[in-house]
């Protein structure tokens, strides 16, 4: 894929023949009760692709990306935000560059509403090595990705921040099983916090995740209804965990469409000029 993109990028100017404009990207409305989840591995993005992805961002995002000291963090930020814009434009007739966002009171980004905007909701997460985005309609949604690195999350740290039931569960596992469980709990808790949009104001020990079967329970400090939450665990790549949380009155009705985003597909969408894509009724 990297070679194909590089060859295509060399076409027009060197040959003296302008490259043809890309065909309009199809817009596929999200089916009801569907959450689209896509992820990218920044290391798999070819060097020639980064200018295209960066150009897809707005001025504020580009300025913020430039402030990252390490290239890996900068690339994760650019990839996540370009993926967000590309996914939103996959489900609504608006160019990726045209989306505008506004933070909530707790800093969660939402689409800046205009009279013609669809009722799309999204959430994004990026870490070194993996970025992911979830898009749905109307529903609160949260997503989190983390590198499974035992040096970053110990049982002692979890004991100081997690709910007692979670800590007891992890203590009952063998040492070899604990890192996987700790990061599963961590990502699921982060996904829930991001879905409700309360940020750090919500204590991590005010609700408890159970991994088998996957479920959530709340204390009096976090009044909520376990029956309206759909949780999912994914392992997109060997080194990273991904978790999803969706608020829905009938969680079993939620369809999670999860897959890697082909780099070529995202590049084609980000290369579109501002203007509506063609509607697909697939």
C-alpha cells in the first residue's frame, strides 16, 4: 500500500500531465443503532501520506499537532483527527475539512451544530501505536485505546484508583493474566467516562466493570442505569487494547461495525475538496 501511494503521488508534475481529480467519495448514512469503529496504525501510514492527512485538519488542530515534542505523538494526533473527519464525511455530505467542533463544559469535542448537520456523535482516542474513532447517531459513545504495557499500570496503582470489586478480581488472577485484565478494565472505564462526558470529575472507583460477563455497576456516587449500556472489548493489534461504551435504551440492539481503516480509503476521502460527496444507499 505504501508503494502504491508513493507511485501515485509522483504522477502529475513529473509526467507533465495533471493528475485527474479524485472521484467524489460516497456517503453512506449510518444504519439505525449502528456504531462504526475504525482504527489506524500510524506506523503503517507512508511518509507521502502525512501532508494529505495534515491538510485535512483545521488551523487549530495543525497548530496543536506542531506542539508535540515527539514525532510518534504528533503523528498519532494527526492520524486520529484526520480519521475523525474522514469518518464523519463517510456518513454525511460534508468535506472532511469543513467539519467544525466545539468543546463541552468538560472538554469533550462535539460537532458544532448547524441547521443542516446530521445528528452524528463521535469520540476518538489516540496513543503511540494506535488511534481509533467511533461514530454513531444520537447516542452517547466513548472509545479508548491503550498500549498494554505492564510498566504503565500496576496492581498497586489500580488498587488506589479502581473500584474494590475490580481490584479483588485482578488479585484473583495469576501474575501472567493481570496485565491483560488491568488494561481491559482501564480502557472500559475510560470509554464510559468519555461517553458520559464528565472527564476527570467522575471518580474511577464510583463504578465497577466486570469482565466475565462484560457488564457495569454503579455506586451511589455515580447514579446511572447498567441496563442502558453496551460495552465492547477489542484487540485490534497485539500490543493495544480498545474499548467501547455506548448508551442505548436497548443495548442488545446496537450493532458494532469495527474494522481497520484502509489508509488508501482515508487518503482518498481527505483529498476531496470541500463539497458534498455522492450519496450511497447501500
